[in-house]
C-alpha cells in the first residue's frame, strides 16, 4: 500500500504544476480557474471569475460546468494538494490542458493578489431556489447572476405577462416594464398579470402588484409611458442585460431595434397572431437583428393586429414563456439561444419549425455603425435613419 506522501509524489509527477505568478498570468490570458475547495472555504474568500466545484463533486459535475475538454484550466485549492489530485482526475476524464496551482489560495492571498469574499445566498434564498441549485448548470453562481440581472419588458400584455411572472419566479433581481395602457376586461382572456379587481387600473401598477406578491425580492421598475424616439434611449440606457419585446405594433419594434443596436443590448423578440407564434433573439453584437429579418414593415392591410384578427388566449402564454426562457439562458450563458434562428409555433398543428435568419449586407443599422444611428419616430416605410444620410 502506498502512503499518502507517496501517492501525492506520484500524482505530482504525472501532472503539471505552476506557481501563483504563472497561474495569475494564465488567468489573465483567458484560462479558467477551477476552485475545488469546500463551500465554507470558498465563502471566506475566492478569486473573481472562478468556477467552484468541491473536490468531492468534481467527477459528477465538471462536464456539466466545463464542456470543452481542450479549455485551459488552472486548478486551485487551499495549498496545492487537493488541486494536484483534481488535476490528475481531470486528465483521466479527458481534459487536455490542465495545471495545478502550487501553494493554492493561501499563497495567493499571502502575496496580496486580488481576491474577494464572494456573495452567497441567504438560507431563505437557498430554500426558495433549491430546484435551481440542484442543477449543476445553474447552481449558486447562476442564481446569483439571476438575482443581479436586469431585464426590461416592452409591454405588460399577452407576452409580457407570462414572461414577467416566470422571470420574477426565477429570481431575476430587477424587472422593468414599459406600458401606457390600462387594464380592460378584454385583456383578461390572456394577460395573466391582471385580474377583475384591477380593471381600469394602470397596467404597470397591476403588473408590479402581481410580481411583488409572487417574489418580494424582485425590484419592479415601471415606465407608464408610450415608448418613443424621445425616451427610448433614456429607458434602455439604464443598465439592462436583455430586453423582452412584447410590442404589438411595427413602429415600436423598429424603434426598439434601432435603440438596442445602438446600445448593444440583446432583444428577445416574440410575436403572436391567431394560432401562431414566433420567437427569436436579436443580438446586435453577434447576429442578425429585426431589420435583417424585416427591412420594412408589410402594408397595413397585410398586418392586422390581434384586436382585429383575434388570438387564442393560451398562445401568448407559450410564446411569452419561451421568451423568458431565452432571457434566462442569455443571463446565465447557458445552452444555445435562438440567435440567428426563428422558432415558429403552430398551435393547431402543435408543431415547431425553425428558420435560419441571416445578416442583411444592405442593412446599415448595425453595431459597427452604432455611432451613426439616429433614433427617430418612424413613419411610412420605416426605413433606416443614419447620421450623414
């Protein structure tokens, strides 16, 4: 039987070790820091940006948290012993670019390198979000991201209602809602944020009341106003991570597109009509936008509103919930969002179809041209408005 010292010596002979200075350099160059200390150690201090998986959970969790087996990984524990064994385990699991940081966090801290005491969930939050915490892809780190996230919803109607409720339930820390309408009896067939007691009330006030009752921790910011060229940059410029588009008219969608492109904010777009719905993600920095999909609106006679053509009440619940899901994925950096993909849903067929969206080379309202974008009220054909044209 080999002693612990012999086993550690043999392990260190099979792995690569670096000192704290080299570890810091690798992290600055983009390497991933994997902290394998116990939760109580991690709560006392950690290095910003690290991925925390306790050593005893490494084998079962690592591939859910780090799927790229060729990613450069610096493994750290308190002193360099557990990280050495963890580095060997990662190598056995097929990770090809792994080093252990000799001296670990204790030496890092003694050398006055940057670290901080990480934020952690309260016992009440751990209980409320325990189903999220059980998902390795979310965990405490992901839940903290949600609690710090800011999502703006355009509309507190059919799409905004389910999106807002699921975002609040998931623990999104700040939800903004833009709507200038009042609750009407005809809304209640699909707009589940509201109820009969609030008919005649401002929609944003009704929405805030519902969301606060659902999750008192969520800060609901209301904008009881018409979204226009005179206020959209001010509203969108308040640090939102993502915007959910629940607008029901073309002018609002084009103004939202141009402002979000100028500010570089991703938009989760949803639309509904009769028994059909569509969802996609417009990411101005990394993919096509609304003007790439629809350079100009169709004639009015080909674009009746839901008030004119009707909509099955449950349909916006499905589409709005998918919008909330895509927003959460964007916040968490999770999965494959609908960037460059249009998901079409037909309720009568109960079918989903996917269509590719591509960047239009003739579209000038782009992130690269953001300094030239002018936000103006859109009339006529809603053509792009660029400075210098």
